[in-house]
């Protein structure tokens, strides 16, 4: 699994997170409420792995770091 960590500080409050991939023709937008020490995870699912068979991004957030095994 290939992943990239981008450290960007977001201010506290409502923030709009937009992710665009012209190559995969995928776009996702989500408004989240950011609190201190919160992590945002953006995952890309190619069309083969999801049921809709359309490339898409999943944006999730939480207080604990996300770990992959």
C-alpha cells in the first residue's frame, strides 16, 4: 500500500476539504468541524475496489492517528 503524509495545519472550526484528481477523474468535497489535535484521512479508492466501479475519495477524521496494518 502506498501512502503519503501531508502535514497541513487547519484552523479550528468548520473547514471545507476538497480533493481532485484529473488523472483518475475523481472529485470529493466534505465540510468538517476541526478541533485541536484532530487528524484527517483522505483515501483514494479506484473503481475496481468499490461497488460503484467509479473512482472516489473517502474523507474521514478523528482524534487518534489512523494506523494501517
